[in-house]
C-alpha cells in the first residue's frame, strides 16, 4: 500500500478525525460532458507528460477515478466526443452547446462541467460562453498531466470543477475555466504555456477567484464581460469558414488570397502590435472592407487591446483564436459589415 492509501485508510478507521459530521442534504445535480484531452490521457510511464495518448479514458472511468465527486454533487456523465482538443470541430462545439442548453433548462439540473484538452480549451469555453443561455454554472476543465502521471492534476481539477458547478456562487458569471486551483472567465482566459500546470491566465483581467482546497472563493460578486453578445444556435448545423492569417515582417497577401479562394467568409489577422500589418496588406484589407468582406485585426502579442480600424475591424480584447469564434458566430447571423463591426468594436 502506498503512503497516500495508508493515510486515507487511517482516517477512515477513525485514527484521525477531521471536523464534525454533516447532516446529509440532497446534492445538486451536475452533468459532466467529456470530450477527451489529457485529462483522459494515459501512458505506460508515470513520468511521461508529453508523449502519452490523450483521450484514452471514457467519461465513466474519469468519474470513477474521483469517488469524492459524490460528496459534492449528484454527478452524471455524457460522452460528447473522445479526442485530443486539436480535433475539436464545429460539429462537436454545436453538440456541446445544444446538449448543455437542453439539460440546464431542466429545473433539477444545477450545473454543467466540460472536460476538454487544454490546447483549444479556451476556444470551446469562449464558444460556450457566447452560445449557452442559462445563468447556471458551466465550467470547462482539463489537465496538463495525463491520468497515469505522478502528481496527475486531472482528479483535483475535476473535483474542483464539479464543486464549482454545484455552487450557487458560480451562477451568473458566464462560462468559467477551472484549472490549477484558479477560476478564470472563459471570455478572457487563454493558454500561455505549452507544458506548465499554471498555463491558463488572463494577463490583463486576472482570475475571478481560486479554490481553497476544493472550496471556490470568488474575489468579486457575479458579473459578466462588458458587451458580451449572445448567439442562439438552436437549429444551427454549421458555421461559415473563418481563417486566421499570421503577420510578420515582409508578409504579403498570398495567404489572404488563398483563404478567400478556399471559401473563407471572413479573415482574422494575427497582427503585429496593435493589429498592424505591412503596407500592401493594409491596402488589400481596405479593398476587402470596401467590398463588405470582414477582416478582423487582432494581435499576436498575447495581450492588450486591438483598437478600432478604418481598414478592417479592431478585435478589442479578443486574441486571434477567440476573434475567429466570434466572427464565425457573427457571420452565422448576418453578413452586414456594420453589424459585424459592432460585435467587436462596441
Ligand atoms: N494535446 C492535448 C489536448 O489538447 C493537451 C491537453 O489536453 O493538455 O487534447
């Protein structure tokens, strides 16, 4: 028996006692939607944190690995997909949004948790933030180490996420991201490091709160991002294609033209600095703007505001990958450029 199991057995046998007993109350119902990722990943080696196989475990295995979940919520699981988050596509996003909207409309369901790979977690979380309608908590969670690793972070992250989704305090805050003891807003939070467990941050806006053990502590009362739009995706089956084009010194228009030829209905620029682009690219963006074709200018810097633009649209506080999601959703409602501009620049 390892040290952890020995100590837990000692607590269970009453050798140590923690606090007073609690009267049993009915637990809030939380639905866990599993999509795969490292949190469901496994490897032959317990020190392998880079070459493991993501999405190896199903939702039941994830839940059974954390029996403590039953102490905080009545948990049920649903497998939406089982993929690395590099393979999350529009169909999976829509399945998730539809499923969450239906279940959270049931009075008996208190909250939802989505388990997800961390690479594109912020995109799914942002998409759900703009497309789920309920004030009830929706928490997106992942892990940086697979389930088989020494100090795997997945079980604690999952327990914290379910505790958060079961909490009244988490209502009316939009979709939340819970990893590494921190609670972030899905609207602003981004992945900032390829391998470290403290990778999810919102550089400017900060965290909304943290966990003390498993107990969520918010720093502020409930609020949602200024001018956050909502999109009703009921009945929507697909979205127009939006491409991201990365800027650098000496960049030309080749990738913009290729994106348009491939069917893009909008383009997001990962601009240098405050959405800036080389002079020829600027000229081309002006032509496209005059034709009513949306080009959103974001920044490759990792943080800050891309301000209003004459040529194209300023992305505001949204990074390129979040801008792509918003432009895709905006285009699904309207192709009118002034309307699309308002979603970003208001
Ligand atoms: N490649 C994994 C994924 O995004 C990484 C992770 O989950 O941390 O699915």
